[in-house]
C-alpha cells in the first residue's frame, strides 16, 4: 500500500539452510526445517518444514481451501491491492459509477489484527481518514486470520479500543485501552446499536424473479479447478 515504508529485505538465497522453493516459485523460510527433505519432488506446500504433517486445526483446513473467483474480478482485486486505487477518488468504477470512499456517510467499523503480516494494522488505521460518517477502530490481538477467528471464550483473545482523535496510528495506540475477550462481543454491541431493527428470516430463499439456482454455497465455489502440469 502507498506509504508503507518497511525496509525491503535482501533476497533469500534459495540454497541456504531453511529455505524451500514451492512449485509456484515462491521461496519460504522457516527455522523448523531441521532435517533433510525426502527423496523425490518437493512437497506441494511447505508442510514439511517441521518434518511432520500440520496439526488438525480448523483454521489450517480453511486456509488450504481454494476460492474460485471470476477472472475479471480477481484482476480488479489485484489492481486495487497493487495500485491502492480505493484510496483515490474515482480510480475505481463499479457499473460505470466512480467510487469515492469519502462519500460513505454510514458509520464504519474498522477491524485490524495486531501482528498481521499481510495488512499491517497501521495501514488499516488509515481507513479512518478515508471514509465519512462515524468510524470505530478496533485492534484485535493476533495475526492475519487467527485474530479474526478467536471467538468468545478464548483465553488468548483480546482487543484494543479507543477514541479516534487524529490520523496517527501510534497516537491512537498509546491512548487505547486493552480489553480481554474476543472482539466479537464488541462488534455485537456495535451492530445492535446500529441495526435499524429486526425482522423474521425468510422461510424460503429467492422469489419469482430470482429463483434459487441451487443449494448454498453454489456449484461454482464447489468446482475444483486443476491446472496442467
């Protein structure tokens, strides 16, 4: 993202101990690569870094699942990430309508993870100056996915909250308060306060104009995409 000024590390030596090249060509590095790799082709993923299969954890199963995206949508998402287009009014258009995040007037709940290596929380905090309306910023303790997935009752769950007084993330952090427990509880209170009301859930999905095409989540996301080797 624009303005992210972390120093660029030196390229890894693919022949150095602890470095593994995946079939995609990407290099991964781990201190757990303590024994020689077995004979034969490299593993499809870096599951051999500890010399044994990964534990049966639901989050790892979810992370290994693929998501099918329409090609055009995937390309647009990549462009938005690489060019940071959503931060520039009019740089993204949907159905011919230019998007300006500053024109968002509904209240916004912005969540970040404290040790996120993909979306650093300081960058997420910049959202507070991009959108209109009242903004609530919450910093959950943990990494990219685990911080989001920690449900109420988790002994390791905590989150920071605080008033937004400016655009500097470190100032917000210094003034924020650490709260034990999952951010889910904080979200539940926030969404209850902002929800316009409740109504009974529909008994059947769809209508005469838009009948259901199939059972959720749909055939498209269930389709396994294979690539020639």
